[in-house]
C-alpha cells in the first residue's frame, strides 16, 4: 500500500492532475482501452513494476524501477531530464558561475583534441598542461575522432576526483601521462577589451553573474576609450545559453522600452512577457552582435530582442534554433529539468529549430571542424575573422 501511494503521488505530481480525475482526452485510433482514468493507469503502472521486479533476470529495487520510470517520463525531449542530487547541485553551481573541472578549453584540430587555453590558477595549470597540448586519451580511452560533447563527458566528474590525460606536446617525441584533480573553478562569463574606439564584450554563457559583468564592462570600456567611443561588439559566438532571466536583464541593459521576450506554456505561471525598463546603459551607442550556429537558447533571446528592435546589427551565421525554455523543479532528492514553454521574439517569431538569420551572413572563421570561433581571452584577430573585422568597420564608420 505504501508503494502504491508513493508511486501514485509521483505520477500525479508529474502529470499535475488531481488523483481520480480522468485524463480528459479524446480516444485516438489504437488507444486501448479508451477513456481510462488516472487510477486505472496507475494500476497498470504498478502491475508492470511488480512484474519487472519479480521476473527480470537481475534484481531491481522499487526505488530503481521508479527512478527509471521518472527518467523516462522526464526525458520527453533532448533538453528535459530527471537530475539526481549530484547533477542538481552541479547545475546550481554552474548557474552561479562555478564549475568542478580541470580548467582547460579545447577544440577539434582535425581528428585530434587540442588544448587552446588553460585557466590561470586552475588544476590544469598546476598540473603543467599548456595551450597547444594534444589530448590523446582520457583515463586510457582514446579520444581521436570523438565528438567534442563526448570528450566533455569523459573529462567531467566530481570535484576532488582525479583524471588521467595522455598528452602529446610539440617538441616531445613521445606522449606522456598527466594526472589532474578536478577542482572548483570560477570562470567569468564576461570578458572585455578595447579595440581602438570600439568596445568588445564577449559573453561566454548566461549565469547569475552575467548582467553584473556586462554592466561593469560597459562602464569600464566607456571610461577607458573616452567620449570618442564608437560603439560595442557583443560576441555571442559559441554561447550555449544559460539562464533566461540573465539574458533578459542583459537585453534590458541595451533597450529603453519594448518587449524583450514572450513565453507561452501550459503550466501555471508559464505565460510571461518580459518588458524593457527605461535606461539604456550605453546611451544609445551603436551595437553589433556576432553569432554562429552554436549561439543558442539565452544567446538567441538577446540576439532576437536586439535585432527585432533594430537596436543592433547581427553578423555571422544562422543561430542554433533553441526556442524553448526549461524550468528546474525540485523533486525528492534531485530535480526535474522540464521543457515548460516556448518563447517568441518581440516580433512574435518562434525561432525553435530554425534559428535567427543574421542581418549580414559571414562564415565562421572556424569552419565546420568544431573549433571555437571566438577566443575565451583577449580579442579575435580581425585579419582572419571577417565577421569581427566587419563589425569594427561598421562601428568605426559611424
């Protein structure tokens, strides 16, 4: 009886339907039986749970089976998931701008994975890793030809745990092993540089520190360049997104009025319209936004708001096309990360699976090999980055 109540409560919480209420949908061809009640479906679920628990070749506990069921229900799309307690804590830390990791940035170099930066004062720097080192294997598993997402999974792990890297370095004839202990990293999501009379602001992701970082960058660059400042380049290339609220606040920094984002969803509180408040922190200085096919989610929210309001010229390639919003809902010892709404740009456009078309299309200097278009430190090289060169030209001409 206790299992029945717990399971029913879990299903009701997920479905958001009071116990005993019918599902309320019309019968479709192939439905069997039609017009079933929630209680009947819970009974069917319990029969399956007991059958699998009793007859599956390997022993499974009720907890394991219910976890499997919840993960299956939560995983309705590639962005939704059931997070266990460790994954939930990791997500919260990431949203705060803190990460457990090695402190390296890497890209695909042909079929190899090459380190392009080691973060100062990071475990990677302490272990002697350098920019230019090639990672051949992670814990003796070769990475040659692997997708960067796969490499990221191999390198990820809990704080305090060690990982062994097989490394090949220019000038060294043979590979060697490096053991790195993952540590807590705080990597700013915003970087800035003055390029003559133009301010360059690179936003790597949207976390709880991003709006503060952008505001500080605007003030710093205006003070550094002086009254002759010609405008700002906002580099969102390779930005995978992050917190919706952070993106909305950054958009508000550049807008005096108007809609930033409209969200629509079936749940309570999912329908929202975010509107800009008076006060453009740049006092209307010209903006150019740089994007590529890896600019996604919250990066597209900012891009769409500035483009639709004609506040910025967008240069680069069509963005990723993630026009849906996930809510993180605490659940038992973890959380449900669930797609709960679609969002629309100020013009009413849904960009999901289509992306945002730039005002000027200029190919990514990285091509299609997975390498990053924009550096995590310093500034792009206008000599081989046509999009950045075009942005500078536009702002200098104004």
